[in-house]
C-alpha cells in the first residue's frame, strides 16, 4: 500500500485537501488599506477629541462652581468635614478645568478654614501653604490673611 501525501496530491483518501493558508499571502491585500484608514480616522477623530476636551473643561469648571456653593452651604450649617471634602473636590475640578489661579487660591483658603474647624491640622497646613503659593503665582499683592494654624476644633471660623 502506498501512501500519498496531501502536499503532492490535491486528493487524499477521496477528499479534496485544502492547501494550508499562509500569512504572507494576506499581507499584500491588507497593508495598503491600513494607511488610508489611519489617515481618515485621524482627520475624523482628532477634531472630535478636541471638541470633547474643550467641552469637558467647561463641565469641570461648572462642577467646581457648584461644589463651591455646596461646600459654602455645608460650612454655614457647621458640617466641617463635608465642607472640607467638597472644597477639595472643587479644587480638583478647577485644576482639571485649568481654572483661574486666584479661584484655586480662594478655594484652598476656604478649605483651610474648614480643615481647622474639622480638627484636621494636616489638611489645614496643606491648604494654607497651597493658598499662599497660588496667591504668589497669581500676583496678588494683598492676599487675604490665612487662618490661624492653632485654630480651635469645631469653632466657626
């Protein structure tokens, strides 16, 4: 009995044998399409991404404004820990939205007041230092006085 290899004959055991698919035979058909597709996507996606980035900046600044109002309300009601968290979230959004430096400094100063009232000396020191640095960077000659580092806990600033 002689054996017939599928490579030498298209029929093996009465069935047609398909030659193995080679990766190199696919390359010439797919490569020319890739640069064209990439170029088209670049011209479509880039403007869309820029528009979304500009939109997200405005959304972050609006959110920071709303958070500042919420934090002010929490501070008025004496919820100092909540006010501090909300001020910190507003600070993050102003930074992400590339907001005004003096606005960031004012938020840090308000957060420092809330931190002092919430008995958080570590947060108080951080926000006082950040506010002072931002006031200097903003070029404000007469920056508002920072809260005292020895502020009593739970007191209304």
